[in-house]
C-alpha cells in the first residue's frame, strides 16, 4: 500500500529572467559567503555581478570563494567552510553548476559542524556520526540543467585520496531558495548540455524503477522523460533556443524533486565508481556510457514500469512479444542519445582500461551501497562487473 | 514562456497507519490548541485520543476546542482564536475534515493578529489590511479526502451576516505538518465521500484550465483525474476498501498541491455563492451541481486542455469532429458522477429556488472576484447567471 513522507523545503523561482527577482526575496542572513567555481563563466557572463547586485540592494554583505573545481574535493569544501566560519558568514550562496551548488551545501554544513565532512558521511569510509548542528541557510543559483541539486539535499563530494565519490545530505542541506533561470544555461556548450540533461533522464528513470518511488515522484519522473525526449536534442543543437533551454531547466528542477520524493538506484553508484578513478569523465557522461547495459539488465525485473517509460518516449509496443516490450525503453533511449550526439561515448576515450572494471564495481558497492538497496533486484558484484564490461568500449 | 514560483512549506506523512508516526515528529511548540468539530466522529472513533496520546508521549500540553461547525463561521473561529491567545497556546492542531483544518488555520492566524479576520480578507467586504504577524504553527490531521486543505494555505470561512463565504490564506497558514492517514477516512459515508472526492476532481480540472497552471500543477492535476476516475466509485461503493480510500486520500492531498502550484477558477466562486445562502449544501455537492454547465461553457475556450483531460478519463476522441472533442470531457465526467451516485443532485433538494440565480451570481462575483481572474475567458454576470440557470433543477 502507498506510504511515504513528502517534504520539499526549497522555494524555487523558475523562469527566464527570474534572477532579477532575487533582489526582492527575503535573505536568510546578513553576511553571505558566495561560492563559485574556479572557472570563468559566472564572472565573464555577469551572473556573479547580478547576484552581488541583488545582495547590495538589500544591504547584505558578502565574501567570495572562487576556487571550486569541476569535481569538488573534500579538502576544497573544508577550506571554504573554515573561511566561512572564520569570517562569521551566516548563509551561503552557490552560483554555478551542480558541483558548485553541492559544494555550497557542504560548506554550509561544515561551517557549523566540528571535524571533517567524512566524519558524517554515512557510506564508504565515512564515520556516519550524527550531524550536530543544522547547516547555514543555502541559496542556489543554478547555471546548468540536469542534476537537480537546486531542489534536493544531496551533495556529491570527492575524497581524492580514498577514491571515494559519495552522495550525502541531511535535511538542512536543502537550499532554502533556488533560482532556476534558463537564460543562465544558454552558455553551456552542447556536449555538457547533452550529458547533464541525460543526468535528469537517469534521475527520472532510476527514480521510477526505484523501490523508493512514490506517486508524486512518478508524476515528476514521467514529466522529465517527456521533456528531455522532446527538448534535449533541440537544446544541444541550438544552445540559444530558449524554449528548449527552459524545458530542460524544468526537467533539471524536477530531477531534484524526484531525488527528494524517491531515490536514484545503483546506476548512480556505478557511475560514481567510474569517476572516482577518472575525475575527467563528467558524471552525466558516465551515466550515459553505462545506461544501455544497466537498463537492459533491469528491464525484465520491472517490466510494467519500463513499458510505461517506453511509451512516454514515443515507442509503440503494439503486437509485440510481452517479454520484448520492456526493452523498447532502452531502444528509444539509445535513439535519444544519438539525437543528442552522445551515443558513441567510450570509456577508453577517458583513459579507462578494461582491467579496471572489477575495481570500479567494488568501489561502487563499497562507497554507495545505499543506492544498491534501492534496486528492486539486488545486484551482485559479479553482475555489476558484467554491466561495466558490457559498457566498455 | 514558463515562469512560476514553487513553494510547498508543508511536510506530509502519507499512508495507512501514519497517524502513529505523529508521536515521532518534532512538534512546533509546547502547548497546543487541538481544534475539532462539534460532531462525534473524531471522539467516537478514537482519532482525537490517538492525537492526544502522541502529544502526551512528547510531554506537550494541550487544550481542546470542540465547537467547529460544518460550515465554519467567522464568529466561531474568532472565539477559538481568543481562547488560544488567552491561554498562551503556541501552536494549533486541527483534527477533522477540511472545515476543521480551515478553522485551525483561521484560529492560528487570528491568535497572533489584532482585530477581526475580515480586516485581512482581501475580497468581498474584507478590508484587505496587511497581516501583521505570522500565524501560529499549524498541524493538520485530516479525516476526509478531497479538499486538500492539508497541503495548502487556504481557509474557507463563512461570514453569516454578510452571506460571504470566502477563501483566504497567507504564506504562514500552510500547515507545517500534515498527517494523511487513509484509515481515518473509512468512516466517511458514501455521499460525502463522493462529493468530497469530486472537490478534488474540480481542483484538478480547474487548476488545469486556470491561467495560473504550471508544469508542476499540471502533473498533479492529471494524476488526480486518473485517481478519482479509477478509485472514487470504489470508495463510494465500499467505504472499507482501503486501497480505494488510500488513492482518494492521495488525490485529496494532491488537490491541495494543485491549489499551491496553480489555482481554482470561478467554478469555486460560484459554488461558494450557492452555499453562502444555503449552508446545508455541501461544498462538493455545489461543485457537482454546477460542473456540467460550467465545463460545457469553458470547453471551447481551452480545447486542447479539455481533450487531454477527456483522454485521462478514458474517453476516445478518434474520428471525431474537432469542435466536439473538448466536450467529451464533460460527458466522461457525467458518467463518473453517475458511477458515484451523484449525477442527480438538485438545487431544489436543498431549498434553492430559481429566482435566486442572479443573487448568487452577484455574490460569487463580489465575494470571490479573484478566482474569476484565473479564468482564460472572463465571465460576465449574465454568463454566470446562465451557468447557474442551466444547472438548476
């Protein structure tokens, strides 16, 4: 019987031009740490200046931390948290892609808690200690679309020395306010647009076949699949297509809501197993590379749900053998990947070799065991290796 | 282009047996006013005792206010608010149907604000003054299914002397926590089950054709229509069918989320115009009586959305004249009403006479003008009278 808890603590301002509304929103503090990446985009395109102007309008002071890398490491966020604490910042604003928003969450949490982030992380070699204090309030201004960090509590942080990339979060690491302004995403280049959009696709599909699925997450999942299949090829082909960007930004925001009302599955664990050893491989690209073998494996275990997803992607299963129907989802997904120019991604292009498969499978099981528990069939290590091997090219 | 703000400040515990979880939830205060109706159900069936036991477990003190009527009047909620203030209650728990939850919101608001509720009401003869202080925190334990008061900020209160029934709310009148336990709804008799479920149906359909519709509300609306059309006849026919009750409770909870992410339209205004003069007419029955004429009128103005809703209700529009297609929604709705035993409701059964149509239309326009502004075509008074006359039997 249906049973779930529903809580979405984040207020979202969604729409082209919405960044301007930030100046009219009540800020959760008086002194912000503004966290951005070590790249150029948010500075050169004026996104940072517009956020700072909104703060100035309201008389809010701020400091800037501009050293977050694409795969944010634990040491980076611990250093930023120390800086926030030493300067008595009372809230954190992340302006950037999902890595920056994830980092802002980690900074907000560790600015208010003793010790190390890995003292609290609950999987891998994390000590799983109870978090003592709530995180500082967090505002997210997202400039990419797909991962959904703007509407969930999760942060994916990289412990480089241990090769552990772990998703972690607590109820107070939900952003209190998120700005999802699709105009900010027009600068994302085609390849990243495609693989980040495919992250939303995987959140939708994993959340739909997950044990944790709820009637609310299911509505979000199906809408994401509709939006991504219709608009991601357009956003990839023409980055200036604001209608496509808007609908993919919506899919991204819903992708976080799926996380909040359901959960991803072991596909995300395995993808983190890859990037733990090869941080140059973007998260969405890892998901894309693994997706066909992964969903092929699970299709027979949750046939009804795969068939429903296949139909949403426009596939017909009329006059088809019952056992074949669920696999139509995978076929339709591959066509979508072709239309987005990401059907031919290879592990070997990122320096991954065939002899790493078992190591990466072990890493996935060890560091993100919690997501394997969300699958409706429990993958063995051997089966995980087999999915990786089938995905290797 | 899509643009909206999204905020759902209510945490929901959903599922059969969930009332037991209340004892493990953090309470928002130390001294509760527990608001219940003047009827017997919540006492006789033990719902009240179970809520009080949860409070006692946590060492929370409480007082009980057990005098809320089925159409809660302004004077009732003002008296309860005075009682809460005089006794220094610091939060309010409503245990009952939507009228009780609405009343709990009004009590929580007026316990913390000077003057009269109608000083703040923004339509009708309300003065529209700014609300000075946030409401006391509100917990909702809902025992009916359909209106969605458990997941929105709205309270519908009756100003008897002025014949004004007005929906009103502010951001702090969202419940902080709601328990939606379908087991509590098995005691609702068949007729009320049907008309309350039809309230959810109308929230869904109105929210879908409303100017305020958002991509998120649309997903909720379509899911409600699916759930109500599949499960409401079963819940009406066999009140002990817990699967049907669960799905209708879900539709009810989503019905509030549609309110929160979209808005009803003038159908709700007109229905309140009826009940303002005939408080014995249940709200859902008023909606049911008006629904066919109302949706018949609007079908040509929003044809695509009516066709989509028709399909969700299982209607086929293949090989049909384009102009006819939107009306299939109304036909399918009438069949659903028949299957729920509410197709033959008559205004005259509630003492309404034909010469009241203009008075009620004027009341609707005056007291709830805000919802007429949500329609995609603006109804004149004459057209409103015509919808009422067509609905009269």
